[in-house]
C-alpha cells in the first residue's frame, strides 16, 4: 500500500538524520501532551502544512488537513466526558449577516473571517483580539447569497483571504497589515471570492464565485510571497481546448462553473482536487446545449502548473443549480486511493483519485431527478426533470441535498458525515438576456409545498457501501458543517442555534449548547497549553468550548 | 441602495418603466426570485409577506415609496433591505422598477362595496363563531392562535377563507427568528410530562432539545424533550374546520369584511 504522505529528503527540509530523529521524538512528546511545539508567530512552512497530522493541536487549513476529512486527532474531549463541555469564550463580531468561517489555529492564535471581508486574530485561549482587519469594499458589489467568507489560508508569516470584490489579499499574520493585494477579476461583472483559499507549497490556490452572473469560472494560484499569479485554470474551456465543444455557440463565454469551495491536495501525486459549480444560466439549459464542461465537476489539477490530469462531471448540463462544490474528501481504504463527495444533486460519489473513474454513486436523500445510471454507473437525469415554463416539482430543490456545509470523514469509524436536507422545489424557466453584473439564472425556483415541512439531517454514510448507517434528524434543515474527532465524536450545529456533540458510531446526541443564533459554519478543534477546544461560528460570534 | 448604471432611474418619483408590458414580464421573474418566498407566487401573499395585489397597500402608495421600501426594507418587520436576505443576488434599480411594474400590473381595485358586513362580522368574531376564543384583534381575544389585527390588510380574501375552511392545509407561521431560515409553524402538539401530566396545545417554538408550548388554557410550558414521557407533533391544526354548516358563506364574508376593515385602517 502506498503511504499517504511519503516525502523525499528535500521536501522534509533536508535535516540531518540525527536532527530528524530528535524532531520526531519531540513531535511525539508534543502530540501526546499537547504542548506547543512552535512559539506563537512561528512560520507556517509548507512542510508543516504537509505534516499537519504531527501537530494536532493546530488547525492549519480550511478542512484541517490536505485530505479534506475535517477530522481532529485530538481525543481529550471524548464520548465519556463530553457531557461536561462548557463555553470557554465568545468573540462577538458585531456585524449582521451570516458567518460561514472555519477558523484556523496556529500555535495558540486563532484566525478567522467575518462578514464584509473582516479578518481577525484572537488569543485562542481567551478570545481576545490581537488584530482586526476589514476590507474597504466598493459600495456597488452585489455578492450572491450573503456578504460571506468561509475562511483563510496560512503560509509562512501570512494569512490569505479572497474578497467580495474579487481581490486576493495577503495579511501579515502578526499584525493583520496588508502585505499584498491583487485584483483577480472585475467585481462589476459578478466575480467575487467567498472561499477559503488553500496554501500548497509556495502557492495560494483560490476559486471564483459568481455562477449567478454568468462569469467564466476559474481557479487561480498565486505566489504566496509576492502575489504574482502563477497559473489560472478556466473551468470553462476556450476555443481549441478540449471540452469547448460541450458548449453551444458563445455560451461558454458566460458559462459559469465557479469554484467557490475549498479543494484538497494529494502530495503523493502532487494533485489538487477542486470542485466546480453550476453552468450559467443555472436553471435554463436552452442556449447552452451540451454537457457544459467543466461545470459541476471534480478537477484533478497539477499543483505546480494548473494543468488538468482528469475530471469527473457529476451533473451534466445541469438545469437545477446543483453546484458540485462540496468538499471532496480523500479516503484510503483497502489499498485504494479514493476521493468521495456527497453531492448537492443527492448522490454520494466515490471515485478512484488516481484515474478519476467512478467507483460508486448512491442516493443519500430524497431525489426524483434520476432513476437510471449509464454504463459507468453515473446517474442520468430524466428528461421530465428539466424545468418548464409553468414550473414543476423536482427533488432535491435548488439548495440541494447538501450545499457548502463542510462534511467530515472519521478514519476510526470509517464513516462519512454530511449535513443533508429533504426539500423539493418548483423549477420554472424563462428567457433571460445576459447583462454583465446582472443576475443570470434564466429561471426561478420556489419551495414546493408538497414536501413541507422540509427535513434536515446529519447523515453518516459508509463509503464502502454508500448506505446511510445512521441519521440524526434536526428540527429544521441546518447549514452547519460537521467535525469529527478521535474522541469518538461528531460535532455539528443547527438552525435553532444549538451546538451538538453526537456519538460518532451511533449518532446518539451526547451534549448540546444553545448559542443563540443559527449556524452557517463548520466546527474545528485545536489545543493550547495541553487543553483541547472545539470552536464554531454561530449568529455573529465565534464560540470556543472546552472541559472544565 | 444599489447605485451604478441605473442610478438615474432611482431618482424618479414615478416608475420610468410604468405600463411597459415587457418590463412587467421581466419583473414577474425577478419577483419570483426575490420576493415570492414571502409574498407568494403571483404576489398573492405568503406566510409572512402581505398580498401585494391590492391597490391599497399598508406601507406604500406611490412608485417612489415602493422603490424605497424594496431598497431599504421596513424596520420592525420581516421585510429586508434589497440584497440582505442572504439568498440570491440583490436587485439593480432597473430590476426593482421592473418588479414595481409587475406589481402594478397585478393590482386589482378593491370592490366598491365589501362583500360582507363588517359590523355583523365583528359580532360573529367575538360571538357565535367563537373566533376570539383563540384569536386576538386589537388587544381583545384569545392567545392560542395567530394574532389577526393586520391579517385583513396582508392576506387576500381567498387566503383568509381558505384558512377558516381548511386551517391545516397551510399552517400559519408563528415566531420568526432573525438568523433562522424557516419560521415556526402553528403545529399542534400532544405530550406527557415526566410527572404524567398530559398537555395538548400549539408549539410556540421548538428545537432538537426543548419545546415551548401553549396549551388550550393558554398556559405556557417550557419543556426539555428528554424529560417527557411522550411527545407527538401534528400538522393537523388545533383550529376546527369551519364547514359551511357551522359558519355560512355569508357569515364568513362578514368576518372577512371585519378583518379587512381593521387590517386596512
């Protein structure tokens, strides 16, 4: 079996053998007792990002590590003692609108983002701010779906955010001072960034939002030191490029396929796996005949060059706004190197991440759009699922069986945890001309009364079978992501403001805390001074919990 | 408010697109995307947004006022400012004017004479029809059902009639929390507490671990679900179905006339 992370001497940092052995012993000691290995403010080298498993006290990327598992190896808080978990601090951002951020924690400092492109650094033990940053946004930005941001990336002595006016910014991690600021695209044509970037080697990788405006989607990589763009992958191929023939006429120019959620990185093959969103207009297929590559796809890109190695398209020629932007999770099982995604279209997909070939696709929620599969096992859309002028009901609705909520995979239970909703929508379509910067849906959708009340769940899926092993039903659908830990726990939030810990094996709720505001973010875990914390954003605040 | 290419349109007192059928059609789709969730398809009123097909509206008269409200929202109500509800793209000024053109195209003049008799309707409401046992209007009446002072100004006659004749078909919306996607509905609940007390009532609010209930005697119970012996919710409204043999069509029209007279004051 291939090791998950096997590094050569150069990538490790070229330490002499004795120093490596010493470092290894030190790391082991630190992992055990959760003592800080690095002083606050130490550089986050690319080696540290590669070896994040060796510093479980830190949360170094959006999903916690490069695999996308959102799994914390910390087990101080566990199924036995979680009942005594209590709030340790709350940080009030003092702004309105949704918080979708996942904090990062590095050596005792917590970094997170807020509404309107705020960013801040807090003492992770107390919640007291060290620095605050807020982007001066132009008054005429019109971001879809809230003035939100899902988090930052960290590398070296900088943190990186994408902004609602489509800039990428590097802030000094000790002061919040702007180090560099580059415009990636024109916000007036509907481009923006809401995604947490991913730092890989010397690069900062980020994907565009704007599928509601007919942008031409892209994934960019910037030099972390200078902000110079190193590569761009257009998710809609231009003339002469493979896949261009899947677009009718000039529709590719406004084809959408944004890339607004964070991908994952496989250091063994040096590939970035990044998911893409809906073709534009989102609910009208007329005028863009064809599969519309690479919308609603998972892309495997060479990290150094941005060249595509393979792609897998989940929903061809989508007419229901079913972005495939859910975090793809790398799973190694039985000698196989897999990548799994609980897709917005209601199917749970497992792919071979070496080849991009489909392993399995199983429905994990209420779906009516497909009842057959093609020769490769891919669900095929029924003709009658297409939106009509008058409108008719299709499940899932436009918000999907899941959406941007971060999932989790726990290697100890071998279960994949995802927030799901059963809701159906009436999809109707209408001609809509493209105008730069204007909404470009070609349609409207409206919640169907048929499925009321809409149901929300936390589901635990066995990737080996695609079957739902257990589910916890929320009072109403939630937008919270999920964290799983080595303490045998799964953490999630709900629309009613609860933060909930469940038994990872059985789904039994073990503990909850009322935070007073709905959750649109995903939890994460960290440790400082040997004490484990679990943190989540709710309402307009960040909460941190720990044992007494 | 959104500024930019169309800001010249915002300064107008009257809709520059007034009477343009193409603008009204475009406005229909914009309305579906941005407004229908609360105001209903066809602007005929939803769970929390008023019916906009009435010529006489509570908060607006002129096109300019309507533009202002769509742009900035109505403080103290569920009506948000443009682009702040977190779902979908906000509207440009031009799109707002299209929506206004659409709403104007739907407006129906109130009938010259109300179909029912408001004074008789008030007698029925507080008397034989027993509405006031559960519903309050202008501070008088019961608490178990939704408060109805403004309902006549925000819902169509047809919607009110449907909720009386078939109250379970679409449960009324109750508490709406600022950060929550869905409002609480008037679900009915039957439960037995840990000490064996049986309670039947409506849910004031609920989450996965607690439930707040008002029983038929208007007692409020604040309960933890894991301490209950049983807990059953139902989408069958506690409000009885008022069939025509219980409340005649004429009597119902009188009650509607009463609610409209209060709600459009």
